[in-house]
């Protein structure tokens, strides 16, 4: 992409302007630069499966996309009936890395060495890490780890873009999102750990059934702990005091 560097905008202390328009070439170059970046971003969204390294062997993944429940034709959402468990033939899919972390407790990574005692002798033993990490860099708790501002897109396509033998993905945690006409967008979390697998994605046909939600509102004052403690705490009337 050599277009942007070629748009030199400085001419001493003045900006060049397009003849007869009074439009700054600096403004034009910025607009073109943004357009180019947007084009690159859009292209990056449609990608093949990430390559598997020699040290991260991964596994292959197939997707079983099926209807979550039976439903008759429902205009204008669908002009066809669906049966629970029936395969959804035409769909689009997108796989993201699941980089939210891991809430499970690993004392070797999530405790400092100062916490070692008879009950937790492994506390902090993962440090320093292989790359010199210090506590708590290796702890995957969502409350401690630095979370990326986005979830990387690993692969995307439609039903015809999935090889017969499945997609080959590196070991890790993923989320697949699936869209199909007449269905709500749905998906499934899955983990690749060096073995082949089939991930089932249940699609909810539109329109979704309605539900009744009952909300309990109370004075959280005996004690203040985020839950209803019974007799010591009173309900808040629906329309406020005096209702």
C-alpha cells in the first residue's frame, strides 16, 4: 500500500490546495489514508484458519449446526417449518479467539511465593516464567490479567468453506458464531486440545418464544450482601412507599 506515503502534504509551512477547490491536500490525504485502513480491516475479517505451529499441534474441528427446537412456519420470519435436531444446511460462521481468561485456581501462577505454606506449597512456583514473567503475569484470572481490546478473528466463511476433514486450529479456546436465515444468531464455545472434534451449534428459530420474567426487589440492609436474607429485609413496593 504505497498510496498513502506518496501523498506528501507539507510545502514549507503552507498546505497545498487543489486548484479551484480550496480543499487542503492534507485533508484529502487523511481521508484516503482512513479509507485504505478501512479497506485493509475489512479484508482481514475474511480469513482462513490460522496455521498450526510445530509446537502447537492443535486439532481439526467440524461443526454440527442444527435447530434447537421444532417450530411451524412463522411469517415473516420463516416460510418453512423446522424440526428439533434437524441440520441447518446454509449458514455463515466466524471463529474468534476466546481470550477472556480462565477463572480456575492455579496457586503456582495466581499466588506469590510469599503465600507458600503447608496447604499451598506450590504457590508462586511458576515464577519466573519462561520469558521472565513475574507474579501475576501468568495468572489467567479475568480479574488480574490484561484483557485485549478485541477478540482476534481466526477464520470465517460459509458451510462450503469447511473442509471435509474439518478446520485445523491451533490448541486454544475459541468461540464460533453462526448466522442462518430464519434463525437467531447463535454459537458455541469450544477448546482445541490436540484432538479432532465436532462442535454442535444449536440454532434457535425465529421468532423466539416469549417468556415471563419476575423480578424481586428488596432492601438489601440486613446485611448488605447482594442477596435476599428473608425476614430482616423488606420488599420494595412496586410504586414506591405507600403503594
